[in-house]
C-alpha cells in the first residue's frame, strides 16, 4: 500500500470555525484512500486560507509537502483545495514533484499521467481560478451596494455608528470632523498636515486615540467620495 498525506483547506472563517468543510473533505479522502489502497500517514489543514495563497502563506500545506517522501501521494478532496490560482497551483505541484511525490484528488478527476488527465487538470485549475474571480467580483459589487445603502459591511467607519439592524447611522460629532477634513483638503493641505492638526487639537479617533495618521485621513476621504458617487 502506498503512503499518502491528506491535505484539507477551507477559505472562509465560518467554514473553519464550523469544521463542516474540513470534515467533509477528510471523510471523502478517507473513503477514497480505502478504495485506492492508500495508507493515510498524516493529515494537514489550512483553515480560513485563500486558495490564491502560496505555500509560504499556508503552514498546513508547507508541512504536508515537507512530510512527503519519494513515491508518496498528496491527497486532496478536490483539485481546487490545492489552489484557486493557476500559477500558484503549478508552483505547488512542482514543489511536490521535486520530492518525488504527486497529487491526486479524492473525486478522481484528473488523476493519472495520460494526456487526457493532464488536460483535465489544466481545465480544473482554470475553472477554479475563474470561479474565484467571479466570487470576488460578486462580493465587491454586493459590498459596494450595501455601503451605498448605508449598511454595515465591516468595522463601523469614522463618522458613523450602527443600529441594532446593522444600518449605519450618522454620528454628528464625527461628521463635523469629516467636514473639517474635507475643508482642509480643499484648501490644499496635505494628508499628513491634516492628521497633524487633528492630533494637535486632541480630536478623538474611532478607536479612542488622539493620534491621527495620513492613511486614516485618506480612508475617510475615500469613503466620503464613495458615498457621494
């Protein structure tokens, strides 16, 4: 029986916390390994990690590849668990090949060394990258729509507070500060100069500090521009 290393990955925090995604992948790999005559010697996972992340940013994957010996196989539930970026996935496969090992999927798609198998793997990698780009585009559009509608999509921004329904509600005192920032910028003051003025005047930031940075000024102005668009 061949030795195999199992690798699991989920990209969202909710999946990582629930364990549902990881559990389903582990179950699929266990079933596949039993039928294929593989012995799972170790299991590694990356929870809440994007499929576009390289091996340097995936502790679990790096450990899985390091554990591979010549003749071993790395088993993933589906091809897209290895990666959702074509070049990233190719780099990971090359690193695995250097150890004399290979990658196979528990769903059986693209396993093998025939031309058809290689073609199928390239198709699966392209489809995974395409799906990732679609998700990013949809998420960006949805969040932009929510921000435009005044709904909370993350941390409460400066100038606003939130009600129990998650809707943004104007914070008068902070809105006055925003007005001062806009006026100062219109007068030609740099972001750093505006930040220095607010710091010197003891103006409180959203986090309760009196120390302002030019990046926070840029962020506030960008949000105001988005709301006005």
